[in-house]
């Protein structure tokens, strides 16, 4: 799964905890890469727990769970509480072309970045990982 902010792909993790952070945006689980975490507003688009206000949410089997207070709820079609930022300087046409919400639109209408399905380097990376795990075929 790529970083939802910049699209960088996660590589095979080293031993120990991952430097990538999980979160929920518009009821979908996303990852945030370490480079994006260094920006001051990296949490701006993540949903908050409705009970404790925490950002530590995960999605499992159509449920959203807060890792701090353990509140579990069914994933809704509309997010309950989010902090999605909409750029103020983007023109309506430019924002729509870039995949962002048009000026004046509700922030939750902004699409999630889509993974590139035609990326040959991703296909090569997956093939190498399968050969490493499954051995030569």
C-alpha cells in the first residue's frame, strides 16, 4: 500500500517496528511514510476517534477500531469526524484535474489517491518478492 500523501511505496521492513504510521481517511486504512511524517501537517487528513479524539485508528473487516480507547464501530459510508484539509489557493478547475476537491466542495468528497495499476516497476518488485518467498518456479 503506498503512502496516501505522496504515493511512495513501502519497502520490505527491517526488524523492529515500522517507521510508517497507519491511519484512517474516509473510512479507509492508509499508510503515511516517514518523509511525510516530518511535515507539520501530516495528520491533517486523518480521522479522529469519536470517543477520545485519538488518531490511532485502524480498519479491520468493515470495522474501525481506536487503538487507544478500544472503541470499535462499523465502518460507515460517510466519515464521522475527519480533519481533511482543502488547499485554499487551488483553482476549482486545477483542483479537479489534480484529483482534489473543488473549491467550496465538502472536504470528505476528495478522492483517495489510487494505486497505479500499470506500474511495471511495481510488477517487477512483486515478482522478486514472490520468488524470494516461494522460490524459483
